[in-house]
């Protein structure tokens, strides 16, 4: 799937690429698309396209940040209006233990859980809805959501932008197909490394603290 997305984004006209990136980022939390394809994949590829000159770097950053904030706001409203019914949905019942841990993280850290959740694929998909079901005031949610969206969106677009320099070198030396494969491998390695870093230990620590209290 990652290979196909990279190939497609590298081939379509700029308006379609902008629209696809925005849709994937928006849908990640709004309709739980993040369970299928993490939005950061499209964000990194958008940065790569900006480095090649096919997209505007500033436009990609603006689109990603706005789509992230709006998508999370929709997810928050879904949780606020549907309440516990969200937790009983089929897609969340498959991840019951992880959802419970995310709820513990939210109770322990409040708004900071919203901010930190932006940097982990699973939490990015569910945290807005969980914040809505918890009745967190929307202004507080929006403040941490906007800060997280700005940091995450800008950071990952720039990661893709600088990674694009390597992609261009591989593409020139070995051809476009090899460049795409190198990009996919680099993006996959980056995402695996990132997910094993700070947020997961913080989440587990919060869950342990909550269970002991």
C-alpha cells in the first residue's frame, strides 16, 4: 500500500496530490482512516514532492496542519455527540486493551495527551474521539490539538523534504522505480523508529501509574 501511494503521488498532477494529502490527514482521526494508513505517510511523501519542486513546501505545510486540526476537531465532535457508542463501534472493539490504555493516558495527562497523541499512529486516530467522550472543553482540546498539529505537520513535512534529496539522488542513479523503493524503505524505517520512541513509554508509564492509584 505504501509503495502504491508513493507511486501514485509521484505521478498525479499537483492539485490531486494536494487534495490526496489533505484527505488522508483529515480522515485519519475524523473517520479512523489511521487504522488503515497513517497520515504521516502521506505527509512525508508530500515533503518529498516539495523537494522535487512538484509541490510548494509552504503549501504542503499549511494544508497538512489545517487538515490535521480540522480532522481532529471532527473526531472530537464525533466522540462528544456519540459518547460511549464510539467505544462500542466494531473498529474500536478490536483494540479494546489499547483503547483502555489511551483512556488512562488521557485521564492522567489531559490536554498533553492530545498533544503527544499526535505523534503516535494509534493515538492520533483515537485520541480526538476519546477527548470528546471525556467531555474535555473544546477550547482546551483545540489549543493542544493545534499545537500538536503544527509541530507534527511541520516536522514531518520537513523530514520528507530533506529525505527527498536522497530520493532524487537514487532516482537519478538507478531510475525512478528504485527511487520509489528507496523512499518507501526509508519512510517505513523512519515510522518504525519514531513509534518506538517517546510516546509509547509515556503511555505505558501513565497506564501503570493509573492502575496503581
